[in-house]
């Protein structure tokens, strides 16, 4: 009596798990190729094509991330929904941080602009107006023995362009070592004048 023919074994559920039958498989224009869009694998597989007949997560990571494609009609699995929600929260948090940064930059700019505007007509920097308190010689450097450049009469209008420490001529002054780099308005001559010779105008 002949033995009955054995029927082929039905493939196991694991054998049917392929990238092409996974919920996260996204077909590409290349035939038989696509992308794995699983949220936990995006960093590693976003740019890498997978074969629809492979089971890449098992082959590479020995971890099965496969989900049946039929869940598209019944909803996303809860654990994947949680992953996507965390990802969205990170994205919205980053956008909020960028918006806040821009807001702080604009607020700082407006505050600085308002501070500069509140100073009114005060000059932003040199030259400052001044007059000669006494007759003196304009020097080439901040020292009494420096070359004399031009005679400046008392009351002459000056412009203060710079200052530096030099030779002390009068210990009783508030800034005994201070010298001004001045310009005589009438002649345009530039040189150095001792602090005790010049009166700065408000």
C-alpha cells in the first residue's frame, strides 16, 4: 500500500516577514527597492535602500522591527505612535527654541537702539570741542621737551581727538600725566597739549 504523499509545510509567519510586506516599507522608483521608514531606524536607514525580499533589521541588527502592512487599515501600532509623538515634540521644541532666540536678538537690538537714541545730541566719540586755557606751544609728543609745532594763543578753539599718558608737568592736576591730541580749528594743525593747558567744553 502506497504511503500518502506528504503535503508541503506551510511557511512560518517569520518566513513571510520581508521588508516588502512591512508597514514601514516605502517603495522607491527602483524596482524591488525601497526605504525603511521605521522611526527607530531612520538615523541608520534613511538613505539606504533595502530589498523588498530581505528582512534587513533581522540580518543587520538581529532585532525584528517588522509590522504587518495591514495595520495601515487598522491604525498605527501604539508603540510606534508613542515614538512618533516624542519625535514631534522634539521638532516643535526645536522650532520654539529658534523662535525664542530670534525674539531675544530682536529685543536686544531694540534695547541698544533705544539706549543710543536716549543719549540725544551727545557726540558718539571724538572729536570733542575745547579751548586753550593759556598760551602754549603744540608739541609733537606728550613731553615738555618735544618738538614745538605751533603756537596756540589762549582762547583758541580746539578739537580733542585722543589722549594718552605722558610727562607729568603739574602734580596738583586731577590727571597729572594726561595729554590730549588736539587740532587747532583755525589752522588745522595737529599735536599734543598738556591737560592743564586745555579746557574741554560740555
